[in-house]
């Protein structure tokens, strides 16, 4: 007897957890996904902040098809002029402060982190990196070195030396920045900590101390970029500009793409001593860049026509209003990156599992397993949000009742 796709998945696809969600999705459109049995699910996490404009956008698919017809891979990154890369880099630069005008495309957000760390060392001729507890920047060796959790780091030592892990939003972090520090890598909103925003005064003080010591400030907006918090970039809400910006997730419009962005002057450090100071075969793949540019243009069109980004704050308020339950302790976050807090990780896991069974795809956070993720596509309507929140509230009630009956 032939094995089912689920059996093949468990046998031949490398597993990342002992209990994967395991849905066999055969179609996705807008905010919905459908499994092999025809059951519909609301995507409450946007493929982890990837599908900001929803699944199956026609403009993105058209751009992909056109680029595939023109050409796909040509040569190692940075040697051939590829129109999708050039035009997308130009469009991104137009939406960023003047000092962020040079884009290095990568294959992922983790690779963007790696490139930024190398660039900071070259520009400053220093080695020390300051990162934050409960921060996530990817799981490659370098990115793992600055991940803010020993649980994930301990199995892969030795990692990069000269990395300080400090607490977010603390004066100790500001005081620890010195003339020996190459860069400080920070999320504007610590996503995997349960969507914990930086404090306004703290982020401004971080910028001031980095400037005073010649330290590069790196903002990781891999999850928060492209409107998820209500502005195109979360750092716009703070009046603080980084020296290097990390992007990923929604950058590729559903295809794999990351980027680190800095000034043209800084980026030139990667071209000499050594030449090819940072290189990748498939980085900035033309099909991915074509898809990402189309997704960005579609997002901008929705902003103009439907006031999409101001509506993100309204949708946040609606979620906070609709998600009312005695089991909910708090709701953290900003815009459509929210964390619903429960009393324990066990309760949260039960609710996540039950929500999937009820038709809501959600998950928890790496450093906040007691929090449930609510980060739907930005295009979700208020009516769809109300229905999703009602179903989630019913699910919470059912899980709590079952837990009470068994105790």
C-alpha cells in the first residue's frame, strides 16, 4: 500500500518539532487555506508575517510568471545587472531614509542578519556585538550566536565570541555600548518575546549612544516590516533611524527573500580587502525580486485606495475589543502583530491545537510559549476579524471547560 502524504512527510521531510501542525494544505487564497479534505482555515499568522497582502495575489503571480518567462538564474549575485533586483532595490530605497540607500538582497532573514554582522565588523573594525535576551534573528550559526535564549544556543557551541546578551529596554544595555562595540542588533518590537515593543525613550537613547561611540545600530524588521505594525516600518513610529536595516518575511511576496540595507558608503566595504567580501549564488533571485516588488506595489496601491496602514491600528483595536475572556491575561504588541497571553504554556498549547481543529491556524512564540500569535494578513476585513475572534473565544471557552472538568 502506498504511503500517504502525511506518512511521507514524517519519514522524508526533516522535522523541526516532535509534533508539527501537520495540515495538508492544497490551496490558499486571501486569508484562507484549504486542506486535502476541502476544510477551510483562517490564516491567523500570515505564514509568520510573510503573506501581508494575503495568499494568491494575482498581481504577484503575474509578476512571477512574467519573470520566469524572461529568465531565472543567471550568475552569482552581484555580477550581472538583473532588472528585478535593480528596480526593487530602487523602490525600497525610495521608501526609506536617505542613509538607507543600498540594498544587499539575501535568500532569507537569517542571511540578512549574517551579512549585517559582517558589514558592521568591516565598517567599524571592531568585533563586539550587543544583542538582547528573548531576541530572534535567525538560526544559522552567526545569527544563533546573537539569539537571546541559551536553550537554543547551548546545543551548538562554540558560537561566535564577543557577544553580549542584555535585557531589552534597560539602562544596562545603553551603558554597555562602548568604543569596542561594532554593532547593536535590536528588534523594534521583540516578536518572539511575545510582541514586546521597545520603549520610545529607550530606543532614542540607544541611537544616541551608538552615534556617540561610533557603533552601528541594526534594526531587525524582518517580522515588523511592510506595514504590519501600522506604518511601513516600525522604526518610523519612534523617530529613530538605524545604520543597517534587516528585512525578510514579507519582502519576497511569498517567495524566499531577505535583505540588509545600509548606506552606499558602508556597503562598499564588502567589495574589497577581500574582494567578494560577501557573496551568494542565489541571493536576490530575479523571480523572488519580481514577486517582492509586485507585492510591495500592491501594498502601496491598497494603502492609497483603502487606507490600509491606518486601518491596521483600527483592526488592532477591534481585536483587543473582541478578544475578551477571563482566561486572557493580557494582549501585547502593536498593529497586527499581537500576542494573547494565558496563565501557562500548557493552556496556550491546548488552545492553539484546538484552534487549528476549529479552523484557525495560529501558534505560540519562541520566548513566550504562554502567548498565542494573532498576526493575520493585513487585508483581513473587520467582519472577518470579528468572526475569527468569536471563534477563537469559543475555542478558549471549550478548552478551559475541558481542562476544568478533567482536574
